[in-house]
């Protein structure tokens, strides 16, 4: 039984080149990045829906910059929607990975991976890289010329959309991080005030006495030194 299992493992390893992908440019990578960007879009939507002033404050009160960011963000959301549609085009699911293996994209996108049916996972290909390219070309050559042209058009459109989407996201990420940090800062400040408030209330017996205790004085100092925009929030 052990020898049979080892034989299966060995055969699966030898056949990894039969189902290759480009490490840094394949449908799974694209789908994962698209999901991450869409999740970030949902987070930013939360800022817009709850309080637009948060965006303006995070951008140092520049309303024009806030408006420009919202427009750029809207474009990003539209690109995400279009990308989702492109991934469902007729030839993309079956041809995308093989197409970019066949044209040698592995040389500039992290190399090639091959699927191991025994391990149910992808592993790096070294000397099998040429076999993988040849295998992918062989599969694509079974298509008619018209089918191959249409498949190529769809695959390149997905590639172009992916590159543009990732570039636009990278450009907006800094502003998104500002929003997240701004909101996190307010939440931390509110939590700190709540904790000190509860201790000051206990210390002063329900604020029946003046804020003369340690926590009472600390609460009084925090409230006096809070920035004006915090009261607006």
C-alpha cells in the first residue's frame, strides 16, 4: 500500500506541468485582490454613509480634495464592477491561465506553478517550465482561429483591467489609510474617556462631589484639551 501511495505521489508530481499558472498573474490571484479591494470599498462607503465630515476632517478640511477623492473612489468602484463582469466572459475561465503561460508571462511575473492532483495544491515549476508552456500552447491550438482571437481579446482585457484597477487602488490607498487611522483615533479617544468617566463617577459617588479625585481630575483635563473637531464628531 505504501509503495502504491508513493507511486501516485510521484506520478502526480511528474504531471504538474499539465495544469500550469503564472505565479503573479492568474485568475485566483486576480480574484483575491479584487475581493480585497471590494472589501476596502465597502469600508470607505461606511465613512461616506455615516459622516461625510469625517472624510473632510481626515483631509485637513480640504473640501475640494474630499470631493476629488470621492470621484476617484466612485471610479474605483465602477472598475471593480466591470472587473467582476470581465472575469465571467466566455473564454476567460478556461483560457486565461493557459494563455499567459503560453506567451511566457512567467518570466516577468514570478515564474510558473503547476497543480499537483495528489496534494491538491500548486507548486513551483523549474525545468518543467518549458513543458508547461508547450502544453498550454497545445491546448490553445485546439481552438479555431476565431475562438483563439476572441479568447485573446478577453484575456488581455482582464489583464489591462487588473493592472489599471491595482494602480488606481494603490493611488487611493494612502487616503484610505488616513480615513481608517482618523476613525481609529476617535474610537480610541472615546473608549479612553468612557473608562475614565466610569472610574471618576465611582470615585465621586455618582458625581455628587466635585471632580477632585485622581480620575476626576484626569477626566477634567482630557475634556479641556480635546480638539474642537472631536466635539463635532
